[in-house]
């Protein structure tokens, strides 16, 4: 079977073929055809696609309009940035920005992040714990729809304001930057930058595989049921709040990991990367790609990020209008995103039923049911007067009728 046949054939074969094709493109083709600058740019887009994968699960399958994923993206990014700054400062050292803005002493809550294992664990645990607390507090009170979206967006705005106000420990509006190493590897070496790209690509494929498994599992079916008929799910004995919390926590963890890998790829993290505008940009990419599909959020996030970078170079002030127009067009005319076009193109118009060939005498033969009914009627009318008339048989298979 050809590769195209595997990709179009439903089932596990198509899934395995899709993952194999993505691995070949990311690990073999991209490093060969792209320059170091473009490869690093693609790594940045893949980090943003990780956030989109989680949004596709929470919003596309769970119906939760998450407008505050910048919070979890920022938490993972800042925790990674803190560790890198402490690692660059050396044992007992102080990050450079603290000597300029602060007292020259490392805060106590920074110190545990000097350890690489602690920092890696905190990247996942802290955002997921926050998402679990917020999700349980919100979903148990049955807050959903526009109210949940506004609440999550307000959380992103508050988080960005908090980062700006704590300049002594977060760098303020400048953020954290100037990283020289990544777990012992020199970030100025092109070979190490390429290694980071491979790490990012591998993590993204693992995330897509996890979400795919969740979608086809019983949990995925339950999540869709909660999205469509939450009250019925509650009547069946399930707790919809717990189902939503699990999806929300998974999405938060993926956003945090994407933010953590974003730091060594880009080399900076600031409040401008975690506020309301970036959170909406994450959502726009998912909506354009197709929020209810597996690969739609990934492709949409990469496409929107690439378009933003390309158009911003030529039209710095016009991209925001193009982004808004894309979102409006997709929501109005393609609610399923660009991924829905594939399904529409694969549909074929229904074929007309063939006309029965004419009989020997010219006109088409009468249906069998009509012939049986006509024969029975003729028998009943030609019977002798006074003789008992036989009941007319009913042909249920032919006429589709029912006995009285």
C-alpha cells in the first residue's frame, strides 16, 4: 500500500503513517532545507503549537473557551528562565538583573530552582496545581461559556500586571533574557541550537500522541458528552466538573512545557509574551486550524505564527488587522476551521439510483407488490355470489404495511 493510501485509510494505519510522515519532515527534511535561523524560528512555532494542542483538547473536545493559557505558558517559561539565570550565575551567584534593580540578593523562593531536577518538576507541577485549584473552584460552581472565558482572560491580564510590578525578581517589562547555557550546553553553539530543535519536535509529537490517545479513550467520549449534554452526564452519575478539571490540567501542563522550551529557543521571556494578546493569539491559531481535530490546532498555530512573522517584516502595523479578519472569516464561514475543508473535499455527491430496464413490451414492469395486490383484488371480485371470500393476503416485506 502506498503512503497516500495509508494516510487516507481510517484507523491505526493512518495514525502511524501520519506520525511517521511528521517525524520524517521534522527530523530529516527540515534540518536539511532550512537555515539555522529558519530552523530556530520553526522551533519557536512548535513551542507555540504545544499550547495549541492543549487548547484543542480543552476547547475543541471539552467546550472550554480558554482565553488565559498565557498564564500557564508564562509560569513554565519563567520557571525555566529563573533556573537558567541561576545556572549562569554559578553556585551561590546572583543573576545580573538583581544587582541592577534589587538588593543584590537572591530571594528565598528562587533558591530551590538552582537544582535542575527541582526546576523540571516545578515546570509541570506548579502550573498543573494552579490549574487544578482554579478549575475545581470554577467548574464545581458550574461556571462555563462566556463567563469562564472572561474569567480566564482576566487571570492572564492580572498575571502580566504582576510580572511588570515585580521588577526586582522578574525583570519587569524587560523580562528575563541573556541566557548563556541550557543544562550545561552552550546556547551560542549552532549545534546545540539544532539539538534543542530536535528536543522540541520530539516533545510535540509525544504531546500529539497523548492527546490522540485521550480522544479515542473512554475519557475522550465522556469529555465530548460533557460538552454537549452536561446535565445528562450528571444524571448518569458522573461528575462533569472533574472531567473538565482533568482536561484543563492537561492543557495547562502542555502550555507550561511549551513555555519552558520557548525560553532557550527564543532567548527571552517577558510579560508581553504571557498577557491577554498572546492568549488570544493561541486561540486564533486553534480556531483557524480546526479545534475539534487532532492536527488542526498544530497546523493552525504554526501557520498563524509563520504568517505573523512574515507579514510583520513587511507590514508591521497591519498584521493585527489580518489576524482579526482571519478569525472572523473562519468563525463565520468555517466553524470547523481549515481542517473541515478536507472533509468537504472528500465527500462525493450521492449517486442516483439506476432506472430499471424496460420490459419486453416497452414500459417498465410493475412492482412486485402492486402485482400481488392487484391479483388478490381480482380474485376477490370474480368469486361466485354467496361464496365465502378468502381474505386478501398482506405482503409485509413488499408493501411495508402492518397487520391490524
